[in-house]
């Protein structure tokens, strides 16, 4: 140690992050954050169904979010299954779509996570979506009488 000056280590500076190996570490962290952000949007609807509130259906243990727009429907499977194939998921997705839409599925396309269906509703437009509840406001309240205005929630 003769004639050598050693600077004290500064706190908070990790020299290993300044090396090429540290750069790879930072890139892995950035990649992981990006992957988590992409996966967070996996149950979002496709562009054609954006802005449509989903109806939740549970068929045979599979949970689906169903969105119906005109004569088309989209089902997004939300539950996890080990290595599902479309052949195993499709019958449950069809049943969920038909239950929510009130129409028959004429054509199905997609994969085990997201399927899109073309609907056959017979003659005329498809029926309106089923009522999920009522949003009521009390207009007048007496001891024996209440007047309410209710709007269906679809």
C-alpha cells in the first residue's frame, strides 16, 4: 500500500450495471416490463368490438367474456387451462356465444383464447342483448306509495 491512494467506495453506485453484463441485465428488466404490459391487455377486445361492455358466461368450467355487435360476436376465454386446443374450447365458446346473443353460431374463427363468430339470427336483425338489471331512480316516495323510473341495463 506504499504510495497508493484508495478512494472510498461511494454508496448507491453499482459498478456492475455499467458493464456490458449490466447492460444485458437492464435489457432483461425492460423486456420483462414490456411483456407484462402486453399481457395485461390480453383480455381486451379486438378493434371491431372496442367500447362494447362484455357479458360474462361460464360454460363447463370455462369463463368467457362475450361481446356482440350486430351479427358478429367475440368470446375471450379468461380461465387458465393446460394446453387447450381450439377443438376442446370451441364447443364451450359456441354455447357461451349462443346463450348471450340469442342467435345460432354460423361460423367460428380464432384460437383457444379468442374466437370470433358470425351469427345466424334468422330473419331480421338480431334480438337486443338480454337485460342484466335495472337502474332505478325514486321520483316520489310516500308512506304507502313509491314512484320510480327504471332503465334497463344491457
